C-alpha cells in the first residue's frame, strides 16, 4: 500500500533545487535577472515542492534565500 499524501523528495531533487536558488540569487545580485524572473523561478520551485511532504524544507529554503543587488561602488 502506498500513501500518496506523504511523497518524499529525492536528495538529488533537493540538491538541484538548492543549486537553482543559488543561481537565482547570484543572477539577481549581478543584475542579469530582474525581480519578475526571480518571482517566476520561486513560483516554479514552490510548485514542485508542494507535491511532496516538504513543509520544513520549504520553510528552511525560503528563510535562508535572500535576494539583494550588489551595490555599485564609485
């Protein structure tokens, strides 16, 4: 019997997601991505995560992920 309400996320999927969020952070900080791109990327990640038993993982990732621009020094 399979309990479909408690699907676990694979470790490889977690690692890929973490790498993708770091890429979004870096791209936003460097100015290659605008905030709409970041919002779409986060929505995509959230959509993938809600299909599994990932409440704690989502909370941890969302609290640790901060998007800021690098300041231009003159």
